[in-house]
């Protein structure tokens, strides 16, 4: 942390606090303490019409770069696996990693209900910024962070060391969690998932929580916090925040096929197009069947418990060679409203 960024960090924290008056003072202090400049690297991407243009630290004055770094804005750092510093010029494609805007990091961590002393598994280290905020609030020994991309994991480790933090860092598939250091009081995902991985439930301590964004290929999303109760049932509600993250890479949509134009006849739409402007974070209830799976026998669950999996139809039950997951749908009508989601690991 450099002394001459103190005013910039304080101003950023003030802005975030003004926009979110309910933000706990501990998270505000963490945002003010962590030097975001250290986590941006030598370049970031800026969207220019339909292309991503690399903005290089070396091409800007120190004042211009720091103004960029301490703006409450997401800066894309990787597009289709190409880091901004390696881009020869503007590129097209989809973002695959970013430095998330600090206000979203703070809102997500506060939504996780962390108060200090919890052991946390973070899914998606990214640049390491959110990991640093967690470390400042909870302490290095209480934070484990896992990153799917090896190059991003190595860069994040360098950033965290430069910032003075030393959490446990893991390179691997965050959807599988990290059982070597389980159990966790909380699992917090800074990426979105299409379904809740069962491995996350297995690695929770009693009364542990999962905070994640559930999203889909059409980009509808909702932030949910699940709590494992004393009956080993994880349940929770979608929160009202309009929060979205990039999908975890194993859950990303398949590559888009080439566009094949066909002649047709235009006709009036039956649905008001304005419906697409409404934040689609509400999940309607659908009646689902319930299937019981012997996790120890099928997937080698070290705990040896039986897990109840909601939302599996007959075809899904035949595919028992895959790790189980909960679809992003409620348990059924009449269970607390359309924003409920539940799963169980109880016998």
C-alpha cells in the first residue's frame, strides 16, 4: 500500500458508503485499506463500441491511471483467455476475467453475513482484489481462495503478496471446492453458477452458508444465500440486489454457431419487448420430483451421508456418473414463495 493513494482510497470508500448506507463499517474499512491499483496489472480492457481496447498503464500518466483504478467500475482484464497486457490491439470476444467494481464486492461479502472469525472458501480469485478485502476483514488464516485459470492464479498470488496478504491459494475447479481444507463456515462465489454444486454442501461446516449468484445462458441471475441448518438442509432466499457475475467457465454457454440469415416475413410480436428491460432475477416455482442418492456409494463422499437432491427428473437420475447439482429452480409451489431454493445432505 502506498501512502499517496490514501485520499483516493478514502474517496472511493466514501462513494460506496454513500451509495449503500447500510454497508457495515468493517467492509467500508476493508475497501479503504486495500490498494486496488496493485490488482489491475499493466493493462485493462475498455469497451470501444463492439471491441475491447487495451488501456496500458505505461501509456497513461500516473494521475490518469490512478483515476481509472479508484473509480467504482469493473475493468475487464481478460477476453476469451487473452490478458489485456498481451493483446496486440483491440479485440472482440467475451470477457473471461475482470477486476469487479468494489461496491459489488462489498455488497456480496456483506450479503454473505460474515462477521469475523469465519473460515471462508472463495470461488474465483480473479485479480485477487476481493480476496484481499476478505483477508483484511477476516485475517489471512481464515481465507482459502480457488482460481480455475492457472495464469490468473499466478498473477493474483503476485498481487496479493505485493499488497501484504497471504491467504491459502489454490488452482483448480472451484465447482469442486477444496476438500483438503474443509470444512468451511462460508463459501462465497465471485462468479455465477447455473446450479449449486453438491461438493459445496459436502464441504460446509454445520450451519455454514453459501452465497452465490445463480445465472443462466440467457443472463437472468439472482443472488442467493443458503444456510445449512441443524437438519443438514441448506435453504435460503434470493436477495433483492440486482447482482450479476461472469459464469464459472465450466458452466459457460457453448460457442455460438455462425449466423445463417434466412428470409422471412415480419409480424407484430405477441409479447411486449419492454419485458426484456425488466431485471429477470425472479424464478417462478415449478413442481419438481425429489431423488435420494447414496453419495458415498456413487461419488465417494468422505462423510458417507445420503444427500437429498431436488429438481431431478427421470432422465437426470440415469446420469449418475456425473457430480450432482441443483437446478436453479425452487423446490415447488407453496414453499415460501417464488424466491426459495433448498437442498439437503441429510440422511
